[in-house]
C-alpha cells in the first residue's frame, strides 16, 4: 500500500522543509488540510520543491466554493505540479457551511455528485474543447469563452478523491470519484460492513470496478517510544475519538458497534458548560472503543497492525496522531510498511 504524509507547517520555510523531507524519506503523497488555513497554498510550495510525491487536499470543503472556482484551482495545481495533484473534497457539516461560510446547504450527497460532475464538465471544456453546457439541480455552468479558458493540460485532469463516512456519500465516491478518503473515525468492521458495500453500489451504478478507485485511510494511531510518550498518545487519541463520537453525523459508526448510548453521552457533554468537558469526554472512551478505532502499538508493531487490519482493504494509508510526535517515530513505521511483507527493516 502507498503511504502518505501530512503537511503540518504553514510558514513557507516549514512547508518547503517538510515537503523535501517527506519525499526524501519515501512517502508516496502529501496531504494538506483545511482547518485554520487555506489547503491549496502550501501545495504550490510543495510542488516547487518536490519531484515525484503526489500532492493533495485532505480535504478542501467543496460546499464552501463553487464547481467553477475549484475547477480553476485544481486545474492550475495539476499544471504546476506536473500532474501530481489530487483534489480531495469533503462536504463539512451544515452549521459550518451555513454559518461559517455563508453558503447554501441541501441534500449533501446529491449535491456532491452534481458538484463533481459539473467540475469534470468544466475541465472537459478546457482540455477537450467540449462545449460547456452543464445544467443540474444545484449548479448551472453554461458560459465559457476563450479569454477565461486556461490552456489544456499536458496530461489527465486532477484525480478527485471524496471524503465520506455515511453510506450515501460513500456511494457517490464510487459513482463519481477516483478515490475514497476514509475518515479517521472508522473501524475495521465499519470499513468492511458499511463502507465497502456502499462503495461497490456506487461503482456498479457507474459501470466501474474496485480497480477504478483508490481507498485512502487516515489511520488513527497511538504509539510512543517510551511509556511516557505512549501515555500521552493514548490520552490524546481517546480525546480525539470522543470529539468525533460527539458528532451526530458520525453516529452510524458507533451504532454499528452498539455504542449509540456513548454517542448520546458524548454529544450531551460536548454541549455542556463544564470547563473540563473535553478531558471528561476522553475519559468515556474505554479500552474496547480505543482499540476499535485506533492502532495502539509500539512503533515496531504499528506496520504489522495496519497490515493485519487493513491489508487488502485499502490502497493508501496516512498516520493520524492527535498528539505531539515527530519524524523519528514515523520514519521507521514508513520503512516497515514499504518493505515486503515479512521482511525485516
């Protein structure tokens, strides 16, 4: 499986250093996220200072933008990177779309399907000369003149990956996208019993097969080289699981395991006025829940645990560590994953 890293820094020098170091270490891709910063700008720097590493957004919020706006950005980054860009999209949740971005929210799965199809129609107008005449339920794009058309790409348009947790959005990924970004709040059981069947339904609807999409998993991992590091990692991971578990949109993962009551308790506590609510929420995540959502192992055993849980299910993996850590922890894990199964590193 391919192993991807994440751009953590936001100062120019830090982005350049991280991009170079990840490529030299052997990572296959680098993801830039959208939280407190724009997800696209760091990838421009990373593209300039790397040669082979794939560069993607993990994720960019689709509904905060229009298909035309994202079509331009992604098309440019595909050109600048020499064909290495992956446009990773996500829907976000209703309060953020309406109250943070002041954009419309409605029927997220159908809207996302149409968003991706519209964007592909725009790329076809630029790269193949196809007349732009997209008319949908949510988006309409019918005007494109030569002055506003970028030069055709030398290669294919950007790959589109879609983040999904629920079955409806996962089916959209199978129907329209080049890849699925599986959320960190995902267990092996949920991946097998819910995600893969929903993806297969989407693939069948579009006449495609599993070989036509890549599944990328953001794997939650609690690891450390000392007892103190491991304790910090476990505590941080419990808090992150609790944070995701308090979100109603992710309730289906808990329900599959019979932990719906935990979701209710976490959601109630997250809305409380307690000063220590986030710590208290982490305390509700027992060892059974922790080990279902996260690989909890020493660095020497992480690669084997990832292979045992997800080998044959996913095509790419990224390490998600909601605690402070560094390259000295992850580079050996990367080497283990890149080595042939069973080989010593």
